[in-house]
C-alpha cells in the first residue's frame, strides 16, 4: 500500500495539473474571444470611416446643389437631388445604427469581464445578432429607397415627355407663324412707314387747332405698317370727321357766348356775356368735365399712360417738368384768348385769324433755330396775312371796341399756340413722352391755372376777370360745356385712329380746311353770313395753310428712305 502522504501528494499534483489545464483553456478561449472582438471592432471602425467619408461626400454634394441657381431642374439635377435625399436618409440610419452598436458593444464588453466560456458565447451570439439586425435593416432601407427612386424616375420621365410634347407644339406653331408672315410679305404691297402721334397731333383735339406741323423725328421710331387703299380711305374720313367735330366745337362756343338763331331751336344761346371772366369760367367748367374723362380715354388708347406719368417724377426727368408747365401755360392762354375772340367776332373769322399760327411757327423757327424759310413759305406767309386782312369784319365799324378785342385776342391765341408747338417740340425731344400723357399734363395745367385765376379774381377782386352768370343759366351752361368736353374727346379719338391709319404727315393737310368748314357750319347752324370778300380771304388762308402742310409733308418724305421695290 502506498503511504497516505504519497497519495495526498499525488492528488495535489493532479489537481494542480487540472487547474493549469483549465486555466490554459479559459485563457485560450478568452484570447479567441478577444481576437474576435478586436476583429469585429476593426471592421466596425472601417465601416465607420467609410460611412463618415460617404457623409462628407453627401454634404459636399448638398452644398454644390444649394449653390446652383434656382429654376426648373433638368433630369440629371433632379436625379442628383433624389440621391441626396436617399443619402441623407442613409446617413441618419447609419448614425442611429452606429449608436446602437456602440451601446451593444459596451454592454457586451462589460458582460465579458468574468472569465467564463458561457459568457463569451453569449457575447458572440449578441454580436452576431446585432450585425444581422443591422444587415436586415440596411437591406430593408435600401429596398425602400430603391422603390422611391424608381417612382421619382417614372414621374420625371412623364414630366419630361410632356415638356417635349409642348416643345414640339410650340415649334410647330412658330413655324406656321413664320411661314404665314413670309407669305403675307411676299403678297403684300411695299410697306409705307407711318409716324406716331406727336404733341402737335394731339393739339388737333383743341378748338380750331388742326395739325399743320409734326415732328416725328423727335419721338420714338414708329413700327412699319402696311397701308392699303381701304385703310387710307378709312383714315381719311376719320380725320375729316375730326375736323368737323372741331368746327362744331367752335360753333357751340359761339352759341354759349352770343345768342343766335340756332337751326331747329330758334333763338338760343347767350348764356353768359363774352367777357374775360366768363371765358375763364367756361374753360374751368370744361376742364372739370374733360380731365376725368380724358384719363379713361388715355388708358383705353394708350394703356401705359399711367406708367409714363409716374416716370415724370423721376429725378432724371424732374428737371424738364418746367418745360411741360410752360407749354401748358401757353396752351391755357391760347384757349382763353380764343374764347374771348369767339364771343366778339364771327366764328369763321375768329378761326381764320387763329390760323396765323403756322406763319408764327415759321418765324419762330427762323429766329430760334435758324431755319430760314424758303421762298414758297415766305409767299404763303404773306398770302395768309392778306387773307386774314380780307376776312376782317370791318363792316361792323372800325371804332367798334368789341371788334378790335376779338381781332386782337384771335391773333394772340394763334401766337400762343405757335409758342405751344415750339415748346411741345422741346418737351418731346427731352422727355420722349407719348402724346396722350402729354395731353393729360396740359389739361391738368389748364384746370389748375383757370381755377386759380377765377379764385384770385373773386378774392382781389379783378373786375375784368370776375365771372357773371345769371342764376337761371347755370344748368344750360353746364350742359353746353359738357358738350364742349365730349366734342374735344371725340375729336381726340377720331384724330388718334385717323393718324394710325394714314400717318401724321398727311393728317395736317386734311386739318387745314378747318376755317372753311367752321365758316360753313356757322352759316348752316347759326346763320352767320359773311361778305364775299371775307369768303375770299378765308379761302386764301385755307389754300395757303394747305400749301404749307403739303410742303412739310414733302420735306418729311424726303428725309425718309425710299420704299423697297416690289
């Protein structure tokens, strides 16, 4: 038998060997677990670095997309935008998963501290479970993103197809329009340039002021329009109707100031006396009615009238506003003097004397701008003054104060209108303003000046400028001045469309017959008879004013290029 000490010694050696073997086994298992964890951590760090690089790339792509100009994205830009959205979603998911992995790894590391094989196995299973969960989550997310991208691509393809269809339709329409224009240009007659209205052309809407001179070169160049015989005839009759309306306006003013045997109405008129104060009152009442209506007419004929009026307040144009006010002042004086003349001498005579304004324009051009008149213009000027002298009604008596008042104011009215034409040329050259806004500024100036004159005359009082209206005549006076305002606007509209049809160079030749037309209407409507010598004088003035207009037309045509051969 082995002694007891020897057996205890052998048992201790066996236990020591078994413990050493177990420790070696545990150490090896822990080392393998450590190696696995280190490998997993290195892999996760690589994934983290890759995800961070992708995130930085997505951020740079996002910044580039934000820096692009706004507008309709092309197909490539829209695809990039969708990729950005997908990458942003992936970035959010990666951050979330990274946080979860960090938490799981920290938990696993804490649980792996006891050196036991069961704990290491559970940690490895947890790690595999987490990685499989991450893998499945990423797979699901990528599938959803792929479906969204596919739907976006199909929607974009549909929109691009619609855009291509619209583009093809637009190209077809443009080709048809171009071919139609080519056919019209081939079959149409040679184009004839037409000038637009000038401030002088708008002056035709004033009583007895048809256009004699126009300055188309001082405004913006007009479009080239094609004029056929029907258009020319229509424009001719529109200008003729405008001249008739102006002549009728002069006759109505005469009826307001002097009682006359009116056609179909008997003895009628004479609502106020033909004094300076009453002339101011009539002008004020007429502008009170005319100006609001003129705003609507201007917006109808020229929709940009408000814009042009607002531009007059700009600093670059404000310095020329004085020229506009000065032109309005001369037009106010011309109207004021003409009303006094119509109240003191026959209508045809007053209109004939008023038509010295073309000769005054010629003289002012010579003195101010050095435009020496030709021999024919000099002869026309002398003939017009001769015709005016022959038309004077000296049969009333040379010492008649009313006769000389009417003659003087008619001359003053013509000279003031000549000054207005010169000033309007300056305004047209400096401001490039359309005639209708120009007319609104003029009427506003006349309204303000007439209102101030009436108020000052009543406050001081100035006996010569004080108005006197019988109480029972106010209604008739308002109706008559309303007719004057409506006739003015009607003449403006007819003149506007007539000028668009036949051009401003031809219109003055038609407007030159206003003295003869006014004389005829005064005879037909209110029975104003003139002596044969007066008729000769009126005919002489009409003929030579027509001659001046014809020479102006020839001079304008000579400055224009010849039309192309057909």
